[in-house]
């Protein structure tokens, strides 16, 4: 039974990462530095949302199979509780729109603000590089849904990683000003990268069942890939090793609340609305 | 023009050619701005192939396209008007000739 709860937890972590970074990137829609990149970043945002949908559908299906007691313990968000305590089943939209901050399990990195183009592409590089190696491993998962999602997502993330790496190199190895801004983004976001590959109990349980990924094997691959790009971009890899954490357990930075306020407003103000 | 707009206008224009499927030729799809050829291909991928329009992309910087002069259209193209014998369908083929 612990396995089912852990699997749901694990699914939501993957889904929440996708929803939140997808939302962050979508904030650029209509504000891109140039028309072509406005389209590129919006395409990428939609790729993330598409992956989030597949995973939320899977999470909702798992949740609906839990006992009522397990359900009551799993989510603390009142609006979502109202749905399942009345006996109704939940769906992907309920998971995206009716959970509050503490029920989200995304890593802190993806909720960090766009700030400028350098921060945006740096956050993407760190996340895309992780996701590329993570999903490559997840292909071997005993969980068929995960393996299928990984297969579909890998093609997309391969392009995302190429896109974000290109921008890091262009800006890092560009003008003095772009180099300075790129280095600032790398330095500021670095402390959010440790959480990507830090194993906790849920990760260990999923790994032991052959469902999850061994993050310890991802870490050196991630490090090598990121350092390679930073080096090509003439940027310095930060040496500080103190890392932020907590996102996977629902402890978030102040930014997530603001994201949810915007993302969830319509469904909160006009429950069940459709268009 | 603001400093920002000035920088944007410094990115050259590129013409994009898309092959819609294997075996067909590349057709002109439109143009876009990019800093260099690689970015032009990536931008073209996002702007012109996101609805499955293509399987291959060519880009060429617009300044390298040389065009005929519209003012010379009469002398260039009109003379072909009355040369129907240039179309293969103009000739009657003998029945013995196959596979044409």
C-alpha cells in the first residue's frame, strides 16, 4: 500500500514540475524579445503542459483508486477535499486548479521567476538537462505509463535542451553585458539545482520497485552536461555547494503562491467553468 | 528608434524553404529574423513546422537571393506565350512509343 501512495507522490512531482515550468514559460507569450522566440518559447511551454496533462490524468486515476481514508490524508487543500469527500472522482483539472501551495510537489527551481531572458533560459537549461537524463532512465521503468510518457517526452526535451543550451552559449559568449547577465542568472539559480538529483524516501522506494530513477546516477551526467555548456559559453560554474530544498515535500518559495493565484483564478472564481 | 529596437533590426532576414515530405522539393515558406544560420533553422522549425508542415528546412540569408526585375517581365516572360510546341503535349506520339 505504501507503494501506491509513493507512486502517486512520484507522479505528482513529475507532473507539477511540468505544469509550473510550462506556466512560467507561458508568461513570455506576447512578451518575447523577438517574434520568432515568442513563438518558440510558447511552443515549448505547450510541450510542458502536454506532458503535465498525461501525468495528471495518470495521477487522478491512481488517486481515485485509493480508499477514502487514504484520500483524506493525501491532500490538505480544502477545495479539492470538497470534491472527493462528496464521493466524486477527481480529474486532471482538479489536480491543476484546486490544490494549494503545500500540495504541490515541484522542485523550487521551476517556480523561480522569469526575471529576464538570461534567468529564463538558465532555469530551462538546468531543468532540461536534468529532465533529459531522468526521462532517458525512466524509459526502463517497470511502470508502463511512465515508460510511455518518457518516450514521448524525450523527443521534446531533446529539442528544449538544445534551445536552452544555444541561448546560454550565445549570451554567455556574447557581449560584455550579456555575459554579465548570464553569469548572474547562473550564480543565482545554482542553489536550486541540488534538489533535482537529491534522493529522498519516495525516490528510494520507487527505485527499489524498479519504477523510479536512481538520481545518484543522473547527478554526474547532469553536472557534466551543464558544465560543458557553461564552459562553451565562457561562463564560470559556481562552486558553492549549499543547496535549497523542500519543493518535493511541498515546502515552497513565496513565488508559487503568486503563480497559482494567476493560474487558478478562473476555476476558483467560476467553479467548473468551461470555454 | 529605441536602443532595443535598433538591436532587433540588426538581426538579418532569412528566407525559409520547407520540404513537406520526403521526395518533394523544398518550397519557399516565408522569412524570419535570426542572428545566424543555426538560429534561423531553429526559428524556422518553431515558426513554420509546428503544424507538421515539414521534414526538412533550408534557410538562406535574404541578401543572397537575387531576383529578376519586375519591369523586365514583358521581355523576359511574354515571348513564351506563343511557343506551345515547347510543351511535350504538343506532339502526337506514335503508338509504338511506350512509357512516355
